[in-house]
């Protein structure tokens, strides 16, 4: 079956702009989580959506937001980009219930210049 | 969230077993022990998880101490493709987020 698909793979934006990243989960998975990975901070949890509702949120400023659609696809948005937002953004999908594992996508590499 | 402690790096020879340790002394009764690995230029990959009993799957085995304060991920025969950063994570049953530490970087020598 198809894995988790993230688009685009690479993105270059200018400070102050906004960006939208997309994630299509594995078919049948209802939960989508987002993570930010940087060399300095490692992998950090951003937020998690289940059935179109945000169920968990990490410690990121309000410039970072997300949503989930009825088909479980998810988008995350970062407004007023800062240089420090340059990172690999990873999406993970799961059934959303129980203790099972997550399937990650390959990520979107965002560079802010 | 309870914290895990892992060695920064480990080395192994190809085709030999590898035992990756993880300490989690503050684990609670509802915390599942998850292992993920991240190969270069890829997202993390789920390896295995368990609660109290040892677990086996096609990728690895997970040995959990009786008091659950530590666990060991066992790769039975390391290959060059197993070179990655391995993360040991505690995930509470009611929590749907993963808190990653710095992990163990595994180097496999040919």
C-alpha cells in the first residue's frame, strides 16, 4: 500500500512569507502528526489531528498551525517565516487509536532565506 | 512525559548481533516502549514496541526488564543498511505524540 506522502519535498521561502505543507496519510489512517527536525533541537512534536480535530499540540508559537480534512489529509501552515524555521518537516500517520506505531513520510525540507 | 537515556553512539560489525540499551527509570504503568530508527535523509521508521513482555518482529526483538526501567533493542544480524539513529521513546497509552530524545547513532562496520 502507498506510504505517507508529503509535498513538496523541497521549498525555499523568504523571511516574512508564509508556507503551506501537505501530507497524505496511509489509507485508513485517521491520525496525522507533524514534527519539526533541526540539527540543534532534533525532532520536536508540533501537533496531531484525529478526525479533523486537533488532539495534541506541542510548544510552538501560534505562527504554526494545521488542519485536517475529511479524507484525513492534513496541511500545516507557517506564517511570517523566520530564518529559524528552516528545518525538515515530517508528517506521521497512524490509526489514531491504540498503542501502535506511526508511519512517517520523507519530509519537506524548508529553507528560509 | 517520562524521559529515556541512550548512549550517543555504538559500533557493530556486519552480521553480528547488536544490543541497543535504553534506560527509562521514570516509566509509568501506561507507558509503551517504542523504538524508531532514522536512516540518512529519511523520516523515522517504526521498529517495534512493547509494554511488559518481550516482543519479536521481522526487524528486531525488544527485551524489557522485569521492572520495566530499562529495555534493549536487539538486531540479530546487523547489516550495513541498519546504520541509523535509533530512538527509544516512551508513549503513554492516552497520548498520541512521540517525544524524541537524541537517540543512539549505530555504525556498522563491513
